[in-house]
């Protein structure tokens, strides 16, 4: 095992994938609890499709992908949260509209401009997709997400748990909802190169859902979901080194396994208590 | 401590003094939630005013209507109660010792010591309401605003909830404002009643209220407007 690990780490692209992947898994699982509990599980899916559209646009005009995708997806996230609060279109319907439209526009851009990109790797991710300059942007934005999350942890908890109460005690709920949207958008864009547009949302929702099966406290859920997320990511990456399977898909399946195991453990625990 | 409100939805003035127990009644759509927002300082009344004397909207403990998100929320009683202290903290990212002490006091106050490590989602409906009252009392014990607190509770839990409000009102001199549909029970505890209605509204003492047509209609003595649709 150690020799295999050493061999893995001797490849530059694996090191890059490992670094970015670990940071993205960490950030995604932090935000996951809040998003799942606020019934925004599908937001990751919607935003990643917007990200796909933005990346296609960037490729068509030879722009740096992340510098186009991050602002566009952040705008989409704000749009989603704002609109679903004030309009008749509820969250899930709105996400469905935005995600399929962005996907369609992305496909049209790619075919009209004859962009030479690997659609498969955009959709399902690739550990080869990360370039050196992406790594720097990814690391900086991930660290910013972690710092902001820790600083506003208590307020994010309060706004997630009870928005009306938070508002009444003078917490600026709009500001913190905006913050959650912003952080989510950044994580999605940074992570979708690795995981793919179709699979990135699993990184957001799985670890939190898994942790919620077995943990009683919010802090417990937060910490345990980070641990699960990181363990599943590393496991998935190691497996793909042995087997000819795509990394993103493998990580999702490992996440699913962890979810099923923890569901079982949770059921047994509550049965024992009774 | 008193305020008078003349809101746009109808011409009615009312005042609450320190130590009062005010029951707010009214059909759906009569403007109860607008009034709640006004009292909490979240919405300026479009006409009339709400005047606070010796209290600010931030010093009102608030128990909102139950929401679906909380039913399966993984958080301990301690975490939920502590979050009630946040409003006073400003930009400080972490809880101060003072805030933790306030939460502890609140937990003792509502006898939650034994379940403080339990998960909110594993509690009964009545226990959950007790936790949320404890959270509301973190910031203040001057005034408590409860928005339909007994909805979905069984008879035993409902009685327990009224006992808590009565205890807070009588022993701790907390001013209580309760919005409720449960007129028969709530009237036993309130000393003042505000009845909002599309036509004319009523404000007065509980004794006066039971002699009005509002009361007769609400309790089924007359033609009940709520059943006519």
C-alpha cells in the first residue's frame, strides 16, 4: 500500500487533484448541512449546469475558464435565492428551469463555435482537467470559503434553523442567505472540473445526509460530514488508481456506500435505544 | 412600557403594559402576521404607529409559528437555545461567556437540564416548544410574543404550554402577547384581548370580551363566519 501511495503521489496531476479535491470536499460538506436542511439539495446541480454554460462560453472566446465561471455562477446563485423567495416559481421549479436552459445554451455555444472540448470530461469530471493556474484559484477560493464559514458558523446555524426568529432578533438574514449562495457558487465552480457538472452536487449533499443519520448535534453533523467527505474522496481516488473507472463517479459511489452504512447504523442505534 | 398601534388594516388602538397577558384573536387574513411584524420592528406600519416605551423590538422574545424545516433538524437543545443569544452579539463570531450564561439560565428556567444534550428532532412537540421559548428568553425576559404556539400540540402539551406562560407572567412578570385560535383555553390566562376583524375590531379586558358578539361568534354561539364559506 505505501509504495502505491508513493507512486500515486509522484504524479503531478494526482497531487493537483488531491489538493483541490480535498479542499473542495471540505468546503462542499461544510455548506451541505445548511443547504440540505434549507431544502436546497438540488441547488448544486442547477449551479453546476450554469457553470457548464459559462465554461463553454469561456472556451468559445478563449477566456480563462474560472474567471468567467465564478462570477456567472455566483450571479445565478443570488438570482435563484432571491427569486425563489419572492416569486410564484418555487425553488425546485426554478432550479430545473435554470439548469436545463444553461445546459442547452452551453451545448449550442459549443456546436456553433466548434469549440474543441471534451464534453464527457465536463459532464463527469476528470482529474486531468486541472491546470496549474486552476489550482491556485481553487486553493485561494476554498480557503476563503472555509474562513468565512467558520467566522459565520453560529449565524448560519441560526438562519438555517429558523429564519423568522433570526430576523426578529436582528440578524440580517438576507445577508447570510446571500453568503451561503456565494460560498456554494464558488465551491460548485471550483469542484465541477474535478467531479463534473452532473456529479458535483453529490459532494454537497451526500456527506451531510450521511452525518445526519448518526449525529444528534449540528456541530456533530458539521464535523462528521467533513470527515466523511474527505475519507470518501481519498478512497475514491485510490480506487480509481487501481481500477479503470472514472474518478468522479467512483467518489459518488463511495459516498453512497457510506450513506447506506450510516443509515443502517442510525437505524440500529435508534432500535437499541427503544 | 406601552405602545399604541393604529395599523392600516383597521382603526384600532391598543396598549400593552408591563405584566400584561394579551391575547390576539382574529380570522385568517385579518392582519395578525402584519401586526406581529410591526411589533417586532420588521415592518413599518403604513399608517399609524407603534410606540415603544422602555422596551425596544429587539427585547421582545419571539416564538414563531412552527416550521417544517425544524421537524428533522439535527441540533441539540443547547445549540438551539444558544442561538437565541446571537442577536445581542453584533459581529462577534463566537459565543461569549455572558451569552453562554444567559443560555444556561434560560435552560434552567424552563427545566430543560435533563434534555439539553438531546437532539431537537427527537423531542415531542411540547418539548420543542419549551426549547423555543427558552431560546426566545435568552435575549430578554421582559416580553414574550408567541405566534400560535399550541397548533399541533395534544391536550396535555397544550395545558403544559399555558402553564409555562402563566408561570412566566405571574412569577417572572414577563409580559405575554399570544396569538391563538385556541380561544377557550387561552382566555383563561389572558387579562386583555385584541380581536382583529375585517370590519370592526375589539380591544379591552378579557371580562369585557366575553360579553361581546365576537366572543359569541368565535365560540359558536351565533352564526360563525368561518363556517359560512
